[in-house]
C-alpha cells in the first residue's frame, strides 16, 4: 500500500515539473509522459503509451534518437541539442539528457528530460540571419557597406571626471589602436558595454561589424552553434548557418559574462584566439577569421579562475589589456555630473522642465551605496521624471530604497531628526574621503570639492582622528 501511495505521488509531482519527462522500455516502447512533455511534443498520452517511439516521432531514427542510443549502449547522454518535427508539423528544439534505467546490470529502459529551447533558438537564429544580411559583403556596392558597425557609443558618451574614469578612458583610447584581446571587469551597471563600444568606435575596425553576445543568455549547446556556426547534418535539425565569429570577421566580438561559458567551450575559444581558425559545429573543414575579442565579467577575474569558472589559460590570453570599471560608490564625486546628464536626457525625452535636485536629495545620493551603480541612478531619475511634473527633485520624490538613508534608520520604527541624520551622513562622507586619501587634507578637500579650511573645521567639529 505504501509503495502504491509513493508511486502515485511521484507521478503527480512529475506533472508539475516545467521540463518534459519521457520513459521508454528496452524495446523502445513509450511507457510514460509527464504533462509538460505532452504539451511540448503535441502528443495525446493515451494514443502514445505502448507504441514505439519512432511511430510517434517519425522525424527521428535509430541513429538520431537519444533515447534509443541510450538503450543500445547503456550509457547516459547529457545535454544534447535535438530538433524534431511533431505530428502537427511544428519544429521543436530541446536540450535532452537521457539516462538508462538498469537493474542488476541489465538495461530495462531509459528516461529522458527535455528542456524546451525552441523560442530561444528561433530568436537567436533570426538575429544571426539579420546580422548576416546586415554584414553581407557586396562587392558591387562598396559604399553601401563602408560602415557596417552597429556600435552606437564613443568615448564622449562616458560621463565623469573622477580620476579613475579619466585614467580608464585614457588607457582604452590607446588600447583601441591595438589588435590585442581586452578583458573588462566591472559590476552590473558600471558601463561595460558602453566602454567596449567606445573602444570599437575609436579603433581601425570601426567600419567593420561590432557584435555583442551575452554568454549567460543561452544554453551551452546553443551558444556553441551561435558562436561558431553549424553545418547541415552536424546534428539533428542543424542547418548551414554562419556563427558570430564569421559575421564579426574584420570587426569586434564582445563576449559578456564570459565566465558563464562552459569550460569545454572556453577551450575552443582559446584555440580561436591562438590560431584565428574556427570550425562550425559538425564540420570537418576550418575557416580563418580576423576578429578582435573583448570579453567582460561582472566578478573579479582572478576570483573566477580560483573558483574554476574561468580557465586559467584563457584568462592569461584575454587579459592582455585589463580595464576595471569602478563602482559608482567609488566615484561619488561624479554623481552630480551624472545627475545633470540624466536630467537633461529625460527632460528632452519626456518634455519635462526639471532644473535640479534639492540639497537633501544630493546628500542622500552621495551617501547611498548604489548596488546597481550608474544604471540604478539612471533608472531612479527616469522613474521620478516619468511620474512627477516638477522643477526640483526633492526627498518626497525618491523611491523606497532610499528610506534608510533619508531617515537614518536603525530599524523602521525609529525616526531620527533630519539635522542629526544629515550630520551623521556628513561625518561618514568626510571620514571615507580622508581614509581614501590616507588623511591627506589637501587631496581630501579636492575629492570633496570643499575649501581646505572648511574641511579642517569639520574634522575638528566631528572629532575625527586618524587611527
């Protein structure tokens, strides 16, 4: 009785999983579908149970069916991309993991878990086809194809006067003139793609393609085909299609979140960087490409190497030129400049007349940690200017995440007086500036943009001492 109860509950649970689950016996007959697999494969369970798998999937064969291969070999097949045609004529692409079911060494059947990537694959292929059309060489119309870059930003678009930003821009301008790989590191929202596009726009490759791919946005199987291309027959459902390396030939390929790329794919990328040669998935011949690689991570690269999420040899190869973007809280003196920029931008976009922010808002922004960095600041300004018809952004217009700064809360039941809160914020900002400049009063006053005498007065006022 207990076994029956357990079995019924397991079967019911499997019907709530958002991945297809299918089981066949050792003769290839279907014995189980969960509900997701039925919807995905457009199968009526009652009609399919007990029939051979190739009856239900006529577009597959003994050679291409992962389940039948597992029955034959007794070995699991993991994370394999498979495209098939349903009974209703729809093309479905899945990533399958097929596992043999054994008892006492004998194969009794096989279980397959399928993740639907049809929409992602179609969208990716559509983008590649559009890029192919955009970058297709046309020897009869060289003027038309003179500028094929879709890079929209230049170094002028990088806003800021902080010494770290000015230094990075200076290094990036020099790096743009080389062909060496570049590794950009910075937290989400610090402006990595803006910097990368600016490098491309200032490089000798500026009239050639700039192509960006987030390595975390696609399943690993799909990413390989997107990067390197595919040949017809390379795997079930594969078509002749160039990859991003071919489309970016002569230009720049930006690989964001490169640490999300599987290790085996990182090894293939390393070979391309070393030899300038690619091989489409399923192909026997190779293709030479001339592509400048710029990679980015939002985690410190050496930490990724230590955690074995980034190959050490690939790290050394792409880290020829390293550019680390600072967090917004590390360049607080740029906040007023960025605010002016975003206010001007959204005044034009929304036809508003915002002139400035109040001193309280400026103090709040200076003291806030900005976990989302510049992107968060931009979205805050955009949100306020979308909702309010005002000339000055004040405390009451700020979203909820600033409450702790505004009220100086230890907990949300105790509200300190505003004067006390502002004094605490000012003391903290001055102390941070002094520590950052190793208690050099002149440098700290320049960093805070206040007279040296004023800073000395406030140091005495708040009893600040170097530890």
